[in-house]
C-alpha cells in the first residue's frame, strides 16, 4: 500500500472536493498561474464520467474511496507494483485478475486517480532530443509510459488515465526509474479538437509508382510527394551512428505489387513507431528522396513537415506522373545471397535457412532477461538480442501479448536448445498488443547484470544464434557457479573494454575463438533493413553441437564418484589365475585401494574445469572453489618446478585439460576369489576425489581483491589495513628458506591463559631459513629501506612454525626460494626479532643452531621475491639434493636419511609394520594403517632401474594427492632401514610430484 501524502481517502464529498482542488492547483495548473475554476471543474467532470460508467457505483456520484496521486508520489512512495481501474467494479477486477495467467500473482489494485500530460518529450528538452519514448508529465515530474494504440493527436494534451499499472524500479536499483502501462484509451480533460479533413483530395503516389520514381531522372525528383499504401513491414527502432530511426514499408493488397520503404529519422516523428499497425493503411506527406551511404539505391525519407495520416479513400486522389529520362539504376534483381564466412567451408550441406513469418503469442516465462531470452506460449523460444530492446525489457514479462512481424524461425539450433526459436532482426518489429496482468517477480541484482556483455557478443563478436544461445547458457552456468559468494555478479558479467576484459568473456573466449570465425561480416543496420534480397545474421545457420559445459565442482565430484563405483569390479582388479592363489587376508588388502582416472573427453559434452584457486587452512592442500563447494586439486608444472608463487591463491582457473582422480577405499571380507561377485562382502566404501592439471594448460585470471568474495581460506581477508590518511600500513622481512618439514599433526604447548585441558594435536609444519636483512616498513605501494642490524655477522637462522590458518602456505614454500613475510597493521617494534612469538624454549633452538623461532600469525601473508634482485642468494644451488644410489644400494651409505627420485609402479594397502616398542597394546597407535609404494629409481649411476618399497604410515596418512602408479616423485629424507620388508620411511619426509 502506498504511503503517499494524504493517502487516507476522504469520507465526505466536500472534503474529497477540497482535496481535489488542492491537488489540481499544485499538480496540474501551469506554474505561476492562479487556480483555474474551469480546470478544476473539467477534471472533476472527467472523473465523474469515468466513475459513473460502471454499472455498480454504489449510488455515489464521486469515487470517494479514490485519492489523487502525482507522478512524484508514485516515484517516491509506491514501492510495490500496482494497478488502478477507476471504471471497474470489484467483480470486474476479480474476473480480470483470474485471467492473469498460470504461475503468477495478479497486480494488486490501488484506488488512485492519475492525471497528466501525454508527451514524447522528456523534461524541458529540445525537440531534437526526442527518441520515440512516451511520458506522462505533471508539475511534479515525469514518468516513462507504454501505450498500446497511440493516437498522435493525443500528444501534448491533459488526460485522466482510468486504467493503468505502475511498476517501480527493482529494490537493488536505487537509481532506476519506474514506468507506467496505460490500459485502454485515456480520457481528455479538455475536448480534443478534431482537425477537419482536407477541402480537396490529397494527391498521392502509390507504392509501385513511388518505387519507379526513385530510379528515374525526371523533373519530379525535386517534388515532395505524398505516399499512400498499406503498412506491410515495420522495422525496429534503431540507434546507429548517433542517429535514431526506423523504416516502414508501404504496399498494396496485391502481393504482386512491390512495396516501397520510407526512412523516418526526424526526432519528432520517432513516436510514430507507437502509432503504426501493420495491416492498416496510411498516408505520409511531403516526402523527399535521399541517398544513404553504402546503399545502392535512393530511398524515401520524411521531412520535418511530414505528417502521418490514416488513409481514407475519399480524401485522396492518385497523382498521375509521366516519367521521362533514363533509369538511374536498373530494377533490383534477386541476387543469390552470399554465404557468410561463419557458415564455413565444407559445411554447405549442413547450412539451414530460417523462415520469415509473423506470429502473435503470450510471454510465458523469462529465461534470461539481460540476454533477451523468453518463452512464448510455453513452447517457443524468443530471442530479442538481435534488436536494440533496452526500454522494451520492462514490458516483456509473463502475461504480455506480443505481435512479431517478419521474425525469423530457427528450428533444431542445437547447443542445448531443444525448442524452436523466434528471433527478429533489425528488419522485423516486436509490438506489445496486451500488457501483462501479473505482478513482476522479485528480481535479484544478478538477474539484471550483463546486458552490455550480451550485446557485445552479438554486435562485436558477431555470434550466430546457435552459438549465442549456448554462450548465454554458459555464462548463466558460470554465474551460478561463481556468484555471489565467490565473485560479484556485476564484475563477472561486466562489459569488456580494451585493456580491461571482463572475466565472463575471458572464460568463454577459448571456446568462442574456435567456433566463431574472426572474419564474420560486421552488421550494417541500414543494409539489413533496406536491401533486397534480405540478408542478416539470422538468415542462415548451422546446428551447433554443444562444445562443452561448465559443471559445478559438486556435480563433477558426484559424477566422478558415481562412475568410479559403477566401474568397480573386484574380478577385474584381481583377475584369474592370480586371485585364486591369494589367501583371504591378501585378497582383501589388494582390493582395499584402487583408483580411476577420468578425462574431460569421457563426458558428453566435454567438461571444462572452472574455479577459484584457494589454499585450505584445514588440510593444507590447494583447492578449487565455487558456489557448490570445493574440490582438492594438484596443479603441476611441466618443467618439474615447484609452485612457489602465493599470488595464485584467489585466481580464477579455467582448463579444458585435466584429470579427475577418484581413489577408492574399500573394506571387505571376501572369503576367497569365488565370492568376488557378491557385493554383500563389501563392508564399507569411500572415495577421495581430486583433480590434477598442468598450469601451462590452464587459463589463470587474476581477480581484483575488492571483487573477491570468501575465496580466501577461513574467512581471513588479505586486504591490507589502512592508516586514517589512506596509506597502507604494514611491515615485512625477507628470509631464505633452507628446509621444510612434512605437514602432519603435532603437539604444541598451550599458550599462556589457554584452557587447562590437554591440547589436541594440531596440523602444522615448520621451515628453517635465514633472515636477509632487517625489517622493512610499508611506504606507499612499495617497501622502505632495511632497518640496520646491530651485528651483521650475527647468526640469522630462524625457525618458522606454521599452524592454524597459516598452514595454507604449505604448498608454496620450497627450499632455495626467498620469501617476504608480511605483517599488516601498525608498526610493532621487534615483531620479527629474536624470541618472537613461540613457545619453544631457547636452549633446544641454540643446540639446533637457530637464533630465533617465530610462530606465523593467521593474518600474516607471504610474497615470493625474485632471487636475482637479492645479491646474497644468487649463488645458492636450487637443485633438489639426491643421495648417491650406488653407495646407497651397495651398503656403504652411512647416512640414515636418503633422498631420491623415483617412478611409482604400484600402490597397495598392506599389513601394518611392527609397532614401536613404546606403543602400548590397545592404544590408538597399536593398529595402524600402512600404504606400500613400489617405486623404480631414476638414477644415472645405475645400469638398471632398481626397485624399492616405500612404506607410509601415520601420521602421514592419508598420503598426499597424486601418489598414483606412473607418477614421478621426489622423496626427501626418508629413513633407510634394511630388512626383509625392504625400506620403510621415517620422519621427516618430503614429497614433490613432477
């Protein structure tokens, strides 16, 4: 309900009349003039006439339950859609509301009286600023409106609007404008003067003679003739090269007679587009011949003095002309339509032709409003993207009736679209023949973003309809995947500009570059409308095979699990005769772990992996994240280099080449191989799903931090604090990393003031390194000079402990690299100094050779520094150290820890190795799991590739991602133990996949 000023209806005729007089004085009287008694009486008489036209007015002469409303009140106070029908009874409104259509609520009724001047001039602008739009204006403001059947004589007159509906702007769009839909004919407050017909018949040319006159050199070429005929074609309202115009074609009732086109581009005449109805006959006066750049023939155009009149046979006479002189141009002949480059060579047999037709139907669904996609009559698609329909969007909603003239029908377009599609080009017209009775559904902000991006796909990238429909669907899928909790809609769907491409278009670009050929002709609006034979992007098309899809990560994970268990066959994993010789214990151990690798080509259509790369603070691994959840991932480099740059976190990743890995863990008790086909012996099954891909195969898009939503782990924002003067604050220190320990759960002493309960093991790791200089302060966008150190020769070795949220940096820290440890916030003296924030006592640190120990705080960040910019680290060897395999295998190797590279040959679960002597029976460590890897050493100092067994036990379980047969792995500091069981690892160990 509108909370307008004086919204409570008066209860007596006298008070109602006083309110009406005050409203008329303030809202309708010309500024600076006294109150007009005549105007007041005319308005009240007009209201009475409309009110008394209903049969049931309850005996009241005046509509006392109605109150007057101004344009300003509607815009300010009316927050919900509404309608008002002065001449309708309650039963008439109820019957009208019941026909609103299925699935929608009818517009609620308000008892409001609306008066205003109908005009095509927005505000106090010049005539040249008219663009064909209609408005209702009073002294308080102006509102855009739509009127189905406009009489041009109504413009500039004051009206009472008995039936209308008002649609306010969406709540999220505070700067938007509402609009009016005017139902039926308005009632003039002042009697309209009917212009008398011409005293003598108007001389007119009919289409055939007008068409011939255009191509002759004659004395009549300087005459401004009048043209008469039946409206057979009406183009869209086009804005091109800063000029707005439309084209209408007049013909005759005989289809054999040609039609003639007339260009209307005078600003004051653009409103004619609302008054023209195909099938009706008109007279256009004082036309002139004009040449259009790029067009082969001259055309008729209107002049500023031209008028649009209904054709009355008794008021016109045909002008007889004797054409002399040679033809300027031969009559146009139907030339073969050139095949566009987007049709492709070798595909002529696949090319389909669309059909031109007229259609009238009701909008039953809005499929994608920014993309201009709708549903008609529940069975046809409607695409308005190939027209300029900016102001038309507000009217086209479920329940609206549309008449389509010269629209293209495309069937079997493919690309995921199953229904036939109607699509008008610039040469066709879409006209509203009935407003919707439904209240618009609440529109969220994301449903209105992206209109300029979709226009870019049509007008700049020249996409044909099948590819455009697929691209629209793909953008919608991507927006649902990433917005609003990962990215923001307006930033994801923003219009791409040179040097600033939008994320949405960048994600589609690799596919569009293949399917949309770059030499597609640029659309020329005038040629598309005027030239014969007609040629436009909708005329010919090829059925599109869906190139790919962008599934959510949750869908991809679910599909991988489904396929993994559907393909799980114990008999295939343990074929005969091998299985027949295995005892039950070994049989079930061999079935306990298996894996499946799925490539994008295994899906139809092929899947494209898209997500924001984040570092998990719960598991310490990298993940891809979207709206549906997260999926662990293993990015690899093709040159065996570690991933060291933390700036990858928060980036948008797109790749068409990846491997979806599903590791199956099964607990079973098969008695023997004979029962392998009986699923009842499987007690438990679970799967670990992740993806692995090469960074070189992926498109990595940086996302500006202000637009990144929850892409950082644990909700920790990586935005830097700012000083009141707007400058960023923070301090940092460089360190060179020597060694990194494994990421496992460790016990740490509780900090002062913590709970007295025994602390639980915490996922953590620590690295050792050396400080490179002193602390640096933030200065603008860079770092200031190094703070001087008291003794430069003093030991700078440091032990950094990562636990809690800081474990997210595990995947990026590697020996031999230089990192900058950044602490945002105000300057804190001695933040990176000796002692630091650690609970490890000083004596063990001194014995290990460390000068200090520091616990990395959750809000601190890491940055990778270029070693060539730091002279102290230029000579450091960054190659991964490996032990001599000759000495190692000969038994002369004295070190207990060994590092080597190897290829994994097989992976199985095995019986746990003997527990340590200090493990008590019945304790959690008494029954442990164990993963056995059989690996082939990769070494140049051995003639053959020796095989080793590597055992992985708690607390290193589950094993890191990617430990699969065929993977090449670098093992660091595994404990060498020679026994009957081969080698087993001990803490610490480090894995890097190639």
